[in-house]
């Protein structure tokens, strides 16, 4: 079955050769896929681009088939990117099936943010977020505590790519669990990029908590979880201004005396700037 899927992609190449001079027009997800594979070394990957440039939306049947090429992640990633560009909502079940690798107890997929399979799942999550599939994030979060650590390291990125409606709440939940140093650091990064205003008081609380833990821990790292509380507190301190700037939250000015005869709020008022 897999050989047949490769063959139909390879057969398309001669018919599209006149388009080789064109530049590839793809979304960020497609560009990411391109970094993992050279077209000269991956003919189905190359053929899919040529077909998309020639036929556009008419190529959807072939693009959907390309999603099934499990042995060729770059092709799946490029197909997912094209599906997102074309807003093909009929492909949502196929995309969800790929992301369901996270739920399987036995899987041939590799897990962890350093793997090609993670990059594939991240791009698929981006496509689902673009197409509008909010329930997927909820399903992932429901199963989060049952995941092995390698799967958990993917979750902050995947929830963010999905456009999780409860992203801030879920990221704060991961940080509160504090199971692994790198996982918390990655989650703080995602909170910096996608967290809402609720993240700010939460982070201020965590900074105080982590600073207290750092003073109690005899060494730089907690032996049980390999968590460096001092580093986490510094990281959280750095990202609060980033969240404020992104949300355009004005910082509080020092209070000044109100001039006589002015109404509250006209002058002398402490504002957020």
C-alpha cells in the first residue's frame, strides 16, 4: 500500500516539470517541513509541491492521500501545511488521527521535542488550529497526567499550535506540577508567547515560591525532579515584561498628589502605563 502511494506521487513529476522554475509558495509549516528534507533526495516531497503549485485546490485529493504516508514525515508535514492554507475542514479527522499518536500506549512513533515525529505533530496541530478544532486541546489535556515525560514535553508546544482556548490555564497547570526542569522552562516560553493577563499574578506568586525553595535547597538543583528553582525564578522574572508588552498592559506609575480642585482621574491619578 505504501509503495502505491509513493508511485502516484513519483508519476506526477514528469507532468509538472515545466513548473520547476517557480518558487514554492508555502506557509510557515511548509517551510519547516522543507528544512527536514531536500527535494532532490525525497521525490514524493518534491512531487507534492509541484502538484500543489500546478493544481491548487484541485490537488486536495492527492494532498489528503499524502497525509497517509507515515513512513515519510516531511511529506505529511507539507501536506498538513497545504491543507491549512486551503482551509480544508474535511481533512480534520485525518489530522486528528495523526495527533492521536499521543494517546496510544503502544506506538511506533518517537516522542520528545527533538524528534522528527514531534515536528510533524506540531505542524498537524498548527493545521488543526487554523481549521478550528478546539476540542482536540481539551482531549490532550484530559490525558496529560497519564503521558510519559517524553510526550509531556511536546504538550506546551502542541497546545499553543492548536490555539487552545484554555492555553494559559493549561500551561499554568504544567508549571504547577513542576515535574521536570526543561519541561517547565519550555512551558514558561509558551506562556510568554501566548499567555493572557492571568499569567502575570501567577508568575509573581511562583517567583516568590521558587526563590523560597531555592534558599531551602542545599544544592543548585532539586535531586528529585532535577529542577533548578533559582533559574526558574529568573526565567519567570524575565518573561513578565514580555507578556505585559505583548498585551500592552501599562505598568503602574508612582502615585502623586492630586491637585486641589481636580476630579479623580483628571490628574494626580495613578495610572497603568
